[in-house]
C-alpha cells in the first residue's frame, strides 16, 4: 500500500508540474469560488490598526493598503497572458525549487507555509513538488479558498515551532514593519526548519529591507546555515531585480 501511495502521489505531482494544466485548474476553481460562489473574504485587524498593511504605491506615490495591491490579480481577468502569469504560481519556483537539493527534507510529511499567495496558484505549484495537501498551508489578508487561511503574518495564530518550511515571497517590502514579519517567521518555524525569502530590490525606492545582509546580521544567532544567498543590492546596487535568501534556522 505504501508503494502504491507513493506512485499515486508521484503521478499527481507530475501532473501538476504541467504549467498549463495546473494553471487551468487554479483558474477554474477561482471562477467557481470567487465569481460564482462569492467566497472572497478580507482580513480585519481586531485592533483596527492597519499601519503594518500600508505601503506607498510605486507609480503615483500614494498610500494604499496591501489588500488593494493584492486584489490586482483579478484585474483584466480576460487578458489571458496576465491571468496565466498571475495564477500559475511561478514566483514560488525561485523559492521552492532549491528545496529539492536539501536531502533531509521529507516532502511527504513536512509542513510547509506559503505567505501571501493571493490565489491558489502557489499552493498547487507547491503540491507539484510532492508535498501533501494536508501539510500545505497558505496565509493572506484575503482569501476565497479553504486552502488559504485569512490572517496577518505580522501576528499569526500558528503555534510556535509548527512549520518545517516557510516560503515568504515578495511580502516584506510591502510592510511598514518587516521586522515583525521576520520575527513571526522565526517563531513559527521549527528548529532546523527552512525559511525561503524573496523580495524586490529597486535602487529608486527606499524599502526598509533592501539587502539579504540585513536579515543575516539581525538573525545570525538563529541561522545555522545559509543555503542560498543572492543579494541584488550587493551584486549591483544600480540594477533593479530580485533577492533570494534560503536559510536553515536554529533555536
């Protein structure tokens, strides 16, 4: 039975590796849950303090909420190129694919969290790696799916030492208090857990987190190993691109 289960799991994972099929499933589920069943919900801070969720729009300099920004994935829905890009979970690949090289991870049993997935695309992409649905979690300020918990990663409801792996892609630069997010990631990650962080670097913007060195220096006592460190700011401070940091933590 174990062998049969592994074969079935492998076949399902391989099926979800096909971008167009995986994205089609995600889009169909979105149309059904959001457009037909009107399932979209939004996080409301019980303390009614939203400072952490305010960011400055890069185009016009106005202040907007992160929820407003995240809802952009439903704009121009019938522009198929944009819709495919927004629903295929591709931005998670840079954070998750290196996990295949870490041999002590158990994709069938480890618990993994995706922070700020917006839609189910990232979660289905994670499933394509072999993780089990019961161990795949998502958290965001908006949700239309039971797969995505409605909550705030600045102060989540997850237990201490809960996740083996946390993926946090392109979230911290949209917070006015990114250190609270990082503190929370370290709290809910298990000892010897993996945290994979991605964020944008733009020399024309003044983000509180602009270099992976800032994270490494602040949490050096809780980092046992750095598996991947691409620091866009350090590599070329005049060029706009992404930074990726993948670390193993210790407690």
